[in-house]
C-alpha cells in the first residue's frame, strides 16, 4: 500500500516543484538582465498567470477526483463520463479566459499597483502569457487527470520537458536576443505548450477507445466537477491573492524597493508552497480511491502519512530559507538594498511553513472525500483573513506589519484545519458504521 502511494505522490511533488520553478527561471534571468523593475513587474502581473493555472487545476482536479471515486466504486462508465466532460470544460475555459483577460489586463495591472517601469515590464510579460492561455490551462488541467489514471510519472516527465524548454528559451530570448520581458513571457508559454502538447498526445493514445460523444459536456458531471473543483481552484489561486494583497501593502508602506524585495521572497515561498501542495494533491488519488472503496482505516493512514511527509519537508525548508537568506537575493540579482530586506522577510515567513504543510494536506483530504464545505472555508478563508490583518497590522507596525501578516494567517488557518479534520473524521466513521 505504501509503495503504490509513494509511486503516485512523489512524482506529483516533483511536478508541482517544476511548476513553481517556471516562475523562478523567469525571475532568475529577468533579475540578472533587467533588474528590480522586471522582478516587480512579473510579481505584480503574476495573479493573472495564476488565474489561468488555477482554472485549469480546478477543472482538472474536480474531474479527476470524481474519476478516482468512480473507479473505486467500479463505475467505469461514470469514469469516462467525467473524463470527457473535463476535457470539454478545459477548452471552454480557455476561450472564456482569453476573451476576458485580453482587453482587461492593462487595467488589472494598474489595479494591482503597477506604475512606471514596473507597469511597462509587467505589461510586456503578461501579454505573452495571456496569448498562451490554452497552454497554461491544458498543462495544469491534464496533469491531475494523468495522476488519477496512474500515470503520475508521465505527468512529471511532461512537466520536466516544459521546464527544460523554458530554461533554454529564457537564456536565448532574454540574454542572446535581448527580447526582455516579452522574451521571458514567450519562453514561459512555449514551455507550457510543450507540456500541454505531450499531455494531449498521450490522452489521445491512451483513451482512443472512449466514445467521442462523451466529449460533449454533461450537465450533471460538469456541476459535480465545478462543485469539487472550487477548492483546488482556490488552493492554487489563494497564495497568489495573498501575494497581490501583500504587494499592495508593500507599495503603500515601502514603495518599489519593498515590492522588488517581496518578489524574490514570493519566488521562494511559492515553490515551497507548491511542493507541500504536491504532497496533498499527490495523496488525493489514493485517498479518493480508498474513500470510494470505503476503506476508512487505509484512508486515514494515508492522510497521516501525508501529514508526516509534509511536516518533515516544511521543517527542512524553514531551515533552508533561514540559512540561505543571503544566497537567494544573489541568485535573482537583487540590489544591495533589496538583498538586505529580502533576508529579513525570509526569516519571518519561514515561521509559517509547518502551518502551510498542515493546511495543504488537510484541504486535499477534504476535497478527496467530497467534504467541500470544509475545504471552501479553508481555501477562501486565508485571503479574507489576510486582507483583514493587512488592514490592521501595518497601522501599528508599518512595513513590518505587512511581513508579519503572512505567518500569522498561516498559523491561524492551521489551527482551524486541525479542528475541521477532527470533525470530518468523526463524520466518516459514523457514515462507515452505518454501511
């Protein structure tokens, strides 16, 4: 049991790590060849990139969770029904997002606080990202589908192929061709395009016997996918909403230097959060399967194992962040003034990593077993509480209050997560005893 779980979970963790490294790769080359304004521009524009990825993840996870539960119950027809509807929903979402974001993206950058050179850099970058909407949505949306089809290793390899492509093209387009922020965005979407193309080809090959009529969206299946997918959508989007809120606070209380410093911090934090989310989401196929098979003890054993792995990683990341606080700004080419601020912020946010581990695994547990309401509160409660703290703390602590708000929110949400987890387990045991 543990062996099969690790074969699903470990590739998922690596795949999430690679998805986070996409942003770091752009940040590395932009920081080295463009500077603080470029870093701040990517950071302020990133919520729009995150929206594309969150929609893909939400649809893909929502569909794949029901696919796993259906397989656990031996309902093969339902499994294909959810798969077909998931694919069609990803296509519809691509069209809708492109039509909405293309005319709005300059106004959204202003709304997020971008001005001057930061605005110009962010605009050049995000235009390319939006043009590659299909690649963003399908690469993030099909990855969880393959994890639930017992092809986690393929999903990881497809992500690696895109990551390697991104590195090569960043070096060529930014350093050699001098395309600046436009080149950084173009390299990113081409890398995502490689991942999406590989996933689509594999899907065509492996599911060639699926009746084509199942690609027509099914209303019942779509509603189930959306209901469940709201949680993973929010889980992907929430850290970026937090980044947006902190950026606004940093602009108000610290100016461009604070935004550029937080850009480096967010690169580090986002990758760590994604790895910890990978533990939770990589555990989801196994937990959903056991839930469908009514194997309650095995379900909770996997959940405890996921907690242990995530907490162990979080402690290691906390130590790495603190001891590497001088190294990270150097990697991204931060100015001396920004580097000093980056080191200070990293020490503060490292406090919250164990809390992030608890929250990410708990949320994955909730949507794995269709406890959607608990997941909704956890996912969407974080940015709401963050907004409140960012309104209150800086009034007393100035810029320091902006940085302290992040670990404070994470610790509060971890306490709530453990309480909800206790309630959920009692309900599952009660339901199991009745059957």
